[in-house]
């Protein structure tokens, strides 16, 4: 789909990316590597933390490897994950992680590690990144086409920028999605609420996912010798079971899900405070329109129980960058961006469906195991698609 020359228009940039985390930083990096003049506007600060349980799945790690940034993630001390354990009532199943093209195992980098690595790579490729820049308005012309953005810097100054395409990578509360009134194509209903903390002294050689009727938990080894431990319940149960006292709620739910794992965690030491997420139903939004596109959570969110949001953001960053590059190179906008949406939706349909079913927390152990296998099959489809692509699309002429 990529063409060889970007058709320059009289705008300050070729693409404006709103939001500078996994989705935005990766999209900006890919576009800049292909020769586009990219502006990233991020209201937060470089390296700021955010809610996440960090687990990357095969397609996410594959993307980092294909883009040549996985080494940086490893160099930051992110442990390699070589097995995944599934704890069901009375049974533990261990699955070794099969090495893939360019990676030996999975990994779960802290967001304070992953997001800056991707932003650095975007800047190295020539993207301009502005922190403390909050987009407040999406500008449109008389025909309704998005033409740019305006907003406010942290020091109170205002800014505006124009580009042929504005990419909303601004998360679940996406201002861009709201401004363009992006239609919702699918809605989820199931939610998981989680409480999590970072522990030292808890040995976990790989991801450990724990399931029991009406509750779940997990161990995710991350940077600095810490293991993220979470306990979760269906969203509607959060208020009664966890919200009042998140620490007590965390321990009681973890004990209920798997007493053996809870005992191992009790031997460790909590670093910092517990964090909580009350749950949010999933959605799939239309991902494009005249002058705009959405990538990452801005366009597609699903319950975090399947730990797949970042992986999908990394996958879709490339699909979106391909489409935008084609458009900037002179291809028809609608056709190019519709192809992005078709691929995103095709690869997401099963993941979305299975995530909904797991997040309902209503499956008996036999059905749950079937769902986990279905999840793995959907993940294999993503890996197959991405590994069949060239390591890096060719750089475009300036
Ligand atoms: C509790 C929890 C656990 C999770 N665990 C996992 C997991 O284990 N594995 C996994 O793969 N996924 C997980 N996810 C999902 C994952 O966090 C998201 O899918 C991922 O963060 C999406 O990245 P993003 O770049 O699209 O959005 P975000 O990470 O939300 O980044 C959006 C950025 O946009 C910026 N922004 C927003 N509005 C504006 C504006 N107006 N102007 C400028 N900047 C703006 C924000 O400051 C933010 O930095 C989890 C989510 C939650 C809530």
C-alpha cells in the first residue's frame, strides 16, 4: 500500500498525533521513519506512569522486535517471560513460551520504560514531540474535514497546528473521537475491576493467570525485580468487594482465587501503594473519517482481563501508519483508511468476543479453558499476519 513520495500540502505537518504513549508513539515513529513530518502532542510528561499491568503478548513483542526497539526494552532490565502458568481451581497448567522471529520470550515493561523508548525512537526518526501540550479543539473546515488541532501548553500559552491528518491516540477518553463523533461499531458489557500492586520478593518465572468463579488474579514480572500482582472481580462487584478498602479487598480476592499464590505474595513486600481500576466496558469505534484516524484505546478498547490492549495498539499503529503513508503518498484517503479499519476489525473480532466472554467471569473451568485456547488461536492469527510483513516498510523520499 505504501507509495514512494509524500505529497506535501501547505500545512505545518503531514500528521498530528494526539497522545504519546504506546499507540501514539509507535504510530509517530513509523510515520516519521517513512519520511512524514510528524507532530506528537502529549499533555503529560516524559516517562510518566499510567494504569497498566504491563503484559505484552506475542504480537506486541514481535512488533517491538521488528521495529528494532526490543533490545532497548531488554537493556532496561525487563525480564524475559519464558512460560505462562494458568491456575484453575485444583489445577495448574504450564505453557512454555515459543520463541518467535526476533524474540526469545514475552515481556512486561513498566510504562515508564516502554512509552519513553517508543517516543525516543519516534524522535530519532524525526518526529517532533511536545509534552505538556493539551489538545482542546479539533479544527475543521467548512466541509467538516478535520484540518488540525489547537490547545494549551502547560505554561498557559496556546498553540495550533495543521496537517492533512489528525490521529487520535489519546486513550479511552479520546477528545479526537468525541470531536469527530466517531460512531461506535460494537460495545461490550462485561467488565473486570482490578486492584494491583508491585511486590519484591515474589518469585514468578513467567506470567501467572489465576481464575476462579467470579474472581481472577495474576502475577506479572516487570522491571526492577518487581512483580505486579493483581486481583480482580466483575465490575459491578467492585464497590462491595474492593472499593471501600482496596488493600483488604486485594487480599481477600487473591485468597479466594488461589490461596497458594496468595501465600507466595504474602511472603513478598509491597512497594508503593495499591492502584485500582473500576472497570470499563469495551468498544470498537469507527477508526477514520475525512482528515482523522484513531489508533489504540481511542478507537478500540477491551477489558484488561486478557492483557491485550498494548499489543493491539502496537499492531494497529503499523496498520494505521501504512494507511496514512499511502494517503500522504497520494492514494485515496477513504480507501486507504478503510483498509486500515478492515484489517483492525478483522483481527480484533475474535479477541473482542473472547475477552467479553472471559470478562463475564461466569464460565465454568471447562468452558474457561476452551476460551483461553480460543484466545491463543486469535493471538496466533495476529502473529502470523505481522510476521509475514517485511521487517520495516521502506523509507519514503522527503
Ligand atoms: C488496569 C489496566 C490494566 C491493563 N493491563 C494491560 C496489560 O497487562 N497488557 C496490555 O497489553 N494492556 C493492558 N491494559 C490496556 C492498555 O493499558 C491500553 O490498551 C494502552 O495503554 C493503550 O495505549 P494508548 O496509547 O492507546 O492510550 P493511553 O496509554 O491511554 O495513552 C493516551 C495518551 O494520550 C494523552 N492524551 C489524552 N488526551 C489528550 C489531549 N487532549 N491532548 C494531549 N494528550 C492527550 C494521555 O495523556 C495519554 O498519555 C490495561 C489497562 C488497564 C486500565
